[in-house]
């Protein structure tokens, strides 16, 4: 049915729960996993006359975000490998996480995106998160939206 599943993560508790469910789903299908973390692009401090000396350079920012992304993706790697699934980790930079999620799914030939109804910015149980809504509107491949059950 599905051969390669994209699992976006932002490192939040809700996202981690969704990733676990996504791995279980992939295991049932024996599908490969592509996990993606999308960091915002570097923002130059343009509204100040003098750039403070402690402002990170673009290279420092990207290195820090890559380290953060690797930390978020490592548990996904471990869980996928324990389940015997092929795994690829991807760290991307884009100010539009939804566009980058869709682009990454296309780039890595994923045939399903498995994502949570809410991530780091999730506010409630009744509306989809903004990133999830945008992915649904932009995407040409199936998107399975996983909802965390609250007890």
C-alpha cells in the first residue's frame, strides 16, 4: 500500500507521540521511514544599528539547528531501526514548514505523510494545527493526520 512514509517532527511531546504511532503504522506495512525536522531560516538582525557581539553567525545558527534536529531525529532513528524499518533523517531550513514538508515528501519519493493534528504550536483539540492544515492544502499525496487521544 505505502512504501515510504514521511514523519515530520518538531521535537514536541505531541510530535513524539505521533512519530511513535507513525512507526507502528509503518511497521504494519513494512514501509520505510523518512523523518524530517524543519528549522526556520537564519534571520539577520535588521532592526538594530549595531549587531550585538553575542549574535550568532548564520553558520553558527545552522550548526545549532542541525544539532537540535539530530537530537529530535535520533529517537525516531532508534525506534525505526528496532522495528527493522529502513530510515533516513532529513534536516531542512525553510520559513514555511508546511511547504518544506511537502517538498521533502516529493524529493524523497514518499507516498504518505503521517503527521500529528498538532505540534509545538498546538492549541486545542478541535481545530487542526496550522502546519497540518497547510500541508493538507498543498499536498498531492495522501496525508494521514494522527490525533492524540487525551484521557
